[in-house]
């Protein structure tokens, strides 16, 4: 019994569909006005055309006006997907990060949302409905509208920040497909398409090249371990790459060695320092700061109170309310803040089938219930057998760089002392970070136990 294999990589979601294919079958189909070759050579048959973004400039008034006009258009798209991604993040972040077991864990909610949206295009019936329910949508048409708005709102390469959501379709040169779904993936998801002999070294190498190109080599080890199998008939890949500088850069000269209290023991590492006026947020068990980036988004640093674990915070109702409220959280005030934050470079690889089943997606993982009729006439022997998600986030004095493919408070209470004139926020124990794009939607989330 052959099965669909779905490999989801944070920054790059890879969904490989495996079924019974005949070695003698070479019938192919057309997609995006291109015809697949009957040759087994691995090649691109249609590459997504990305728009050219205006470059940011304060010195050139005309250039700045062009950039500002594009920014306004992107901003108008935020409401289309913002609520759905917020709800999806609230459901998935605690579910996934709580499985980390005191180990670094990082993933991209937005990448996972977009990857599952692509998977939903290949499904029908209850298989699709379960995915739509988790995505926060009532129809396939609505998912397409949100996916397209998400892509167009987040595609940014203006000379200051870079944010790219990349998608692709990988076809077997020995299988016939229904071209309508492939056209939808090209039109609404900006998906490039490739063809080749599944399981061949050439096709696997082409996949590795695509993943590494989209993630700028940040996940090369994870990307190069991905492969198609001889029985694979279709694959979908979704990747996200993000890079932005801090709006208020840390001075390298202020960085020094301090102790970080990790679960495995205390360790000396380099901390960044800043003293400036910030907004401090707090809950019953945590304190938090939001660090603005040049992209218009930012990074939340959430620090549990002394004696409180990350698991306790993530499993609380208050955390869920805080995550959805973001900078509108009611418990906040402005104060001169001394921040000490460790530089970190965290990565992770997750198998997500169990987590997705807990979240209500079950049918696509079983041959007796999976329905892939939008793609294949005969899908009785197909089911998703693997979903792997990989991501990486790097933070230093200059800013944040991240990719994915589907990547202790100092003995003080969180609630502020009204007589305090300065807030000391020393991140020297396990903490949570959330990288947000300009709308406030979460691009990356991670639990850091060992920076």
C-alpha cells in the first residue's frame, strides 16, 4: 500500500504525495500554460514572477512617495487574513511549543497556515473541511483570498527589510494530474512548478537547490536531508524568509558576557544591552517587551516570572489573551528600561502529524478517509504519512534573520512598582519570542531554553 508523504518544513513546507504509479505511464498534463516534458530530466516548467518593490529612501522624495504608496496598498490587505492567522497562532503555538520538553523549539505559524492552505487545495470533502476549520475559514474561496492577500502583504524587498513567502509544486513525470488545481496554486499562491523523475538524484538536488535558495541557506542541513521517493506522485513546498534590522539598534560595544540560567546548568554567553524608553507589558506570570524592527513589525520577548516555567505561561488562558491582544494588551505602561538580551541562534525540526491530529486534522493521514479527488481520479491508496517542519531564527545587535520550511527575570514581580523610575529586564532564563510582521500576525514563534 503506497501512501502520500507530507513533509512540512518551517520556512519550507514540503508535502509529498505518494501513490501507486506505473513505470510505463508517461502521460502528462499541462499547467500554467506550460507542458511537462516526457523526459525524466528534472527541470522547472513555470517560475513564479514576483513584483518589483519600490526601494525605501528618505533622500529621494519621489522614491519615498512610491514606496509609501506601495506600503499603503499592502496595509489595506492586513484585515483580509489578520483574524484567521491570529486565531490559528493561538491554537497552534501552545500546542507545538509545549511539546519541546525543555529544548529549543521554533516554528512559523504563518508558514504553517499557508502550507496547510495549499494542502487544502488538493483535498475535498471532510479532508478539506478539517483543514479549513483549523485555518479559520468557511470555504476554499475564502482561503484563496486570504492566502493571496497574505502573500502580497508580506512580500517585501525594499532595501531595508526582506520578507518572502515562496511556494512550489513538484510533479512526477509519470503521473497525470487535474490541471485546475495546479492553476489555482500558480495563480493564488504564486507557486512555481517543477517536473522530474521522483526519487532520482537530479530531482532531489533540484528540490534542495530551491529550498536553499528560498531560505538563503539558513536551513541547508535540514533542506539537504529532504528527498522524494520513487512512489511520490506530487509534492508541495512552502518557504518563508525574513530579515530586518532593529529600529533602535543595539551597540556592539555594550555587549558583554553574562550568565544564562539554562535547564542544563548556568553558562556564560554574550548579552546585548540597551537603555531606552519602552513600553512594559505584564501578566500574572510574565513580563514582556516589544522590540520594533525596520520592517514595521517587531519581536516580542516574553519572560516568565521567577519560579514560573514557560510551560505554565504557555498553557494559561492569560497568555492566549495576551497573544491575541498584542500591543493592545491592557496591562502596560511606559518606562525607562534597561534591557539585557542574549544573542541567540535557534533552530528546530518538528514532526507535526500528532499535533495536527490533536488540532482536528485527521482524515488526510488515513487511506480509508483521505480524499484527494481535486488532483487525482484514483486516490484510494493515498494518505499523508509524514509532516516535518524546520525553522531557524538568528538574533544579534543588528536585527533578526529567520527562515522556515512547511524554521529569567531578576527576582522581581511582573506587576510594576509604582515608585520605580527604571525597569530592569534581564533575560537570563528560558524565554519566549514572537516575531511579528507589520499587521501584528506572527511570522515566527519560539521557546528558547539554550540560546
